[in-house]
C-alpha cells in the first residue's frame, strides 16, 4: 500500500508542474483532464502526508526516551502517535479505493412507467417529485428535458438534468426498477396493486469523453406537445437527434427555442452513448467482482415502496426506511449513505483479496 501511496504522491507533484505549464494550459481539453486527475488524488496525498508526519513524530519520540528529562513528554507523544496511525491507515485504505471518475458530474435522469398502467405513470410522477425535493435539499438545480404526461397527471416518461457538483455520486445508485405496492384511489375494494417504474441515471459527460461524428447525427424537428403556452403545436421547436451508428435517440421539447432544445438533446445523446460504452466495457471485465449494491442494470428490481406498511426497502443491501412520508418528500440521505457505505465496504474487501 505504501509504495502505491508514494507513486500517487509522485504523480501529484508531476501534475502540479503540468497544470502550470503554459503549453498545457493552452490546450484546454488536456488541461481540464489533468486538473480532474489532480483533484481526484489530492485528498489521498494530503492524508498520506499527515500519516508521514505522525510517523515522523513517533520516531522522534522514540529517540527522546533516552533523555530522562524528556521521557514523560516522549511517552505522551508516542501514545498519541500510536493511537493516530491505525486510524490514518484505515482512512488511507478507503481513499485508495478507485474513485468513480463521474462522481462530481451532473446527472441526466430518466423515469419511465413500467407495469401497472396509469398507476405506474402516477408512481413515476411520485418518484420525480421525490428526486426534485431531494435535489432542492442538496442545493442542486433541476431542468426538465422531456416529458410524456398522462391525463391523470402521471408520466409515461420524463427526463431531466440535475446540476451540481457531486450530483452523480448521490444519485447513481438509483438506477433500476422501483416497485410500488399501494391501493389506488380508483380501487373501491381496497385491493393492493403492484406497479413499477424504471429509473436510469446517466452522468453528463463532456465532448472530450465521448467522440461523436456530427455526420452520424440525424436531426428531426417537430411540434411540441403538452403544456407550454401558445407556441405548442404552432412552431416546430422540438428536436429529436438520432445517432445512426448506434440507433440512440434523444429528444427535447421543453424550451421555446429550437437551438436550446438541440443543445439539451445533444447533452442527453452524449450521455446515453457514453453509458452504452461504459456498460459494454463493464461486461468485458468478466473477472471484476460486482458490487453488492448491483450494477445499476435497469432490469434489476432495486427497491420496494410499500404504502400499507409505511416501509421502503432497498433489496440490494436489505435496508429499510420507515419514515415513509419524509422519504417521499426528499429525505433520501440515510438510504443513499448506506448504499455508498455498502459499496465502499465491498470495494475495500475486493482490494484486500
């Protein structure tokens, strides 16, 4: 471990020189890439330097033991250092776990109603409201990209962007199938219905991370539908982008301007293509252990929202929340913190094997 830490510190010093080099600064894409790497390893380096300072203090205290006048002080210093070193060592082990390079990125979230008809669409609306309220708690900004609403106020589909540093790190474990068990308002007999909605969480990526040939993109324009004022169905402001090599489609119709809609659709398209490539690479790494919290596969049932019991259970880690209303009002931190801790523990276990 300590050799790895020495290598990380050496790389940090190299990066300090590179990011100050005028030739590198003039190449903004390269400079951003190096700055991101610098930021990623900075905490590790600072913690390692703290560890080395404590180790140095321990060695100096040992040398002081032979001096009768300084013996008491030396023993006190040694005791303090011996208490700190194991704690710092554990912290270093955690910091050495490879950080997800997308953790600080913005998020593009897509919610689609699944099995259950109108009840599933209403549940999709419940999830959107929950995530919106959580984003507000974390001081993230939400921008709706595309919606397909139902007559009763639910969503067959809704996609939106969550903007803010660290957004992906807080939302990434939400990908998968969410199941709801509740009695619909239209059910006179009181029978509990089970419905589902699918959530996909994609990190927003920059141009430098995904290469897309503009010639491979086909653009279609159409009239927006749904709420939006006088411009709806009168101007072709909505945009649909099709990446012909992969068949990936992204559309946006929430803005009045065709230019703005194209920009949002392009951001969504780029993230979808990136996610496709990432999933392909993950599958090719056959020897890589799957995290306990799952792969984020959209077909994986991850959570159940049981209204009659007032319970929300995440099946990946067997963790339940009984503050039902609070959770649906955006109080997700306890659940998300447990998912992050479980994933970190699994990664730590894998690194030690």
